[in-house]
């Protein structure tokens, strides 16, 4: 019969929703939440990044679509 050893840092399996929710609450208390100014700055960074990437992807799509229209659909003839 094989005996399996449990790792030291691995907690024992608990049953039920109560212990799970207690663990979730304990972990959320350890989180370092951003301050108001940090949250504002991070939000601006995300919005700016989305706008820049949207412009880049949209521009690339437009250029490639125009290139495809001129070469594939018109056989290179204007």
C-alpha cells in the first residue's frame, strides 16, 4: 500500500462553503487596495492605451483593406 505525504505548506482540504468564504475574506484583507489618486491614474493609463491601440489596429486594418482592394479585386489596375 502506497502512502502519500502531504506537503507542509499545503493546507488540509476543508469541506463546505463556510470555510471557503472565511478564507476568501482573510485573503481579501491582505490585499493592498489602490488609493483614489492611484486609481484615477491607472484608469487614465488604461483608457489612453485602449485609444492608442484602437487607432493603431483601425489604421492597420484600413491600410491593409485598401491594399487588398487595389491589388486583389482590381488586379493592380486603377
